C-alpha cells in the first residue's frame, strides 16, 4: 500500500521537475531570440 501511494507522488514530482527545467530552457531561448531581434 505504501508503494502505490508513494509511486504516483514521486512520478508527479519528477515530471514536475522535468517540466519546470524544460520551461526554463524554452523561455530562456525565447528571451534570447527576442533580444537578438531587438538588437
């Protein structure tokens, strides 16, 4: 029972971390592109 409760939480946590890191990278590249266009 402990495993079934913990596994989804861990999976969600890992997925959340991956999503956040991906978003940061994506937003950073977008900002860099916009700055390059302005310059």
